[in-house]
C-alpha cells in the first residue's frame, strides 16, 4: 500500500483581498530571516501574543481604551509570525510538516478566541454575551476548514474573499475606533456584526457541504461506470 502524502502544509490558493501583496512580502523576506529564528519559534510566539490581547483588553476596560493600541500591536505581531512560520519551514526544509500544521492552527484558534475574550472587558450586558458567543463562531469556521480538508484533501482558509489577514485588519480597525471614540458606536453595531458573522459561518458551511456532496455524487457516478 502506498503511503499517502501529508498535504496539510499545502494550502489551497488564497483568494482574499490582501493575498497577493502578502505573498509577495513573505516571499521577499523569507530568505532574509535571521538564521537563529526557526519556524517553531515563530509558531510558539502566538502564546505570548494571545496573553497580550487578553491583558491589554483588561487594561483597556479597567483604565483607558488607549491600551487597545497595544492589543492591535499584538494582532500585528501575530500576523507577522503566523505569516512566516510555515514559509520559513518550507524554505529551510525544517521537516515539521505535521507538527507545524497541528500547533499553528491550534494556536490560531487560541489567539482568535483571546481577541474576543479581551473585548469582553469593554462591554456589559447583552453585548458582553455576544462577544462570548463569537468565540464558537470562529471555532465553527476553523472546524469547517479542518473537516473539509479531511473530506477533500484540500486545505482552504479563505472564504467569501476573506482570510485571516483581513480578519485581523478588521479587528485592528475595531480597536482603533474604540480607542478614539469609545465603545458607543461598536455597541450599537455589535448585534448586526454578530448576526452577519454567524450568517457568514452558515453560508460557508452550506457552500462547503454542497461542494463535498457534489464530490460524493461524482465518485458514485464514476464507480457505477466502472462497474458497468
């Protein structure tokens, strides 16, 4: 029996607004990275970045919203280390394909959850509850990607022309609005953001299952032809 090649390190082509300029930047800088920084160092840096967004969210809710600028800096740093950990691993042939796949995406979920947890310190009542319920929404999107990968062998992380980079940028914009204008505007918009986010989750899952159903039907038809 031929051993099937692991393809989790090979993402489907990124189809998002910032995918092309991001790839050019990563391709340019990867060969120039300091040798002492390894792929696993960058992956594990998501742990302090996650702690940072929670701490700065608490400080923003307790003392001053200006602390959210440091939360945004954590978002930038997590984007930077996340963008290069896999690229450096492939460039240097580190060999940590399965470990990188597992730890990178597990910590991505930890970080995204930490962002919403950090925001819970800024809101009260219903809006606080909505923030907590956005954590499983992120979880649903990531689980959808992993299960679709298991079913199709294609690992896709961009949906509806949006990927992790665009999501982080949206989070930074929200932080900036709150830092300068307070929570009032976001408080009014939050129920609509919540509804749109979950609507996006439902749409992504619907389109994914429809694609997998079609693959199953094609496989069934091919088997019927071979048996005829």
